[in-house]
C-alpha cells in the first residue's frame, strides 16, 4: 500500500491532496463490495494511520469523505472507532430529495418521471414468469393501504410502498433505485392529497385509487401486458391531475409545508 512520499514542495502538496481520496476510494470499494460488513469496525485512528502509512490529517480527511457519503460513522472517545455502514437506499432518497429541493423542481416534473417509469414496469411485471406471485404481492400492498386509508400520513407511506414495489418487481435495479429516490416526495404528496377537503371527497378518491390498483393486479395475474401498461398509464395521468391541484407546486414547497 502506498505511503505519503517526499519530493518537491509542489509534489508534496499534490500528494497530500490526492492521498485522502485514495484512502477513501479503497475503503469505499471494500464497503460496497461487501468485504466490510455493515456494523464492522475499521478500528481506531492510530490503527488506520499505521495501516495506510499516512499522516493523521490525511486519514481524517479520508474519513470525512466517507462520513459525508454515509458509509461510516466516526465515534470519538475511549470506546470510539470507525464503524462501517452499507449503502442505504434511504440515504440516497434523502439526497435526491435535497437535490430536487435545491433546484426548485416542479412537482409536475416528478410526476412526469413516474408516469414514464411505472406503466413500463407494469408491462414487464405482467410479462414475467412470476406474475402470479407479483399480483399477490400487489394485492397485499393494496390491502395495507386500505388499513390506513383514514390516516393521510400513513396512507402516503403505504401508497408509496406500492409504487416502489411495482417498479422493483419489474426486475430492473436501476429503475427501482430511481423509484426509491422519489419515494419520500411521493409519500408526502399523497399525504397532502389525502387531507380532508370540503371541495371534494378525498376518501372516495383514495378508494378509487385502490380499486385501480386491484384492477392492475388482475391484469398482471392474467399476463395481459398491453392492458396493464395502458391501465397504469391512465391511472398515473389521473393521479397526476389530482396531486397537482394541491397547494405545494414544487418539491421545496412540499417538503417545507408538511
């Protein structure tokens, strides 16, 4: 393993700048590959200084990089050390939500993205060999929403779980990660749309949504891929119209309002 070298002053400064990133890259590879398990201890700072043959400032900079990525926790004190965390989808979702807020992205943009992804996912699930077990799982997720239909926040979370799982069942991991990234935003938006409203019967709207989900499960079970895709495209169009009538119009409005 390379150690910090000595040379010209400019070369030293370049090496010192690069070394923390090299250490972070090596540890990141070990964590992401599973060679370092969740909750494992990397040891204390002096152990890592010796292991990598670097100065304490270089090591601490590397640890800050990994801590910012959510891949480690540095615990100070006598019982302290560096604890490993496997990549977490929730962390990715939080980062995505923050980025969408920072860019002041319209909620319509989020719904457009979901409307492109989910109907295609419905087609893939209906085409799959495991479509019957997938349909059964979708029905269980619909039943879970029915149990909390009168609790807007809980219903929002349960509804978001249905949408995320639909994409996961399609079998494309990249799409499922994208869906998971939007889950927190979707859950809050559904909770907003589920709030009591004198101008319309939000309970009836939720009930219609669950009937639509049941219809999708039936089409998936029957293996009717084209009908499943078309049905879910229409479902997403209707849901989008309902969601976008709420007061929050951008992601930052939504995250701050609720």
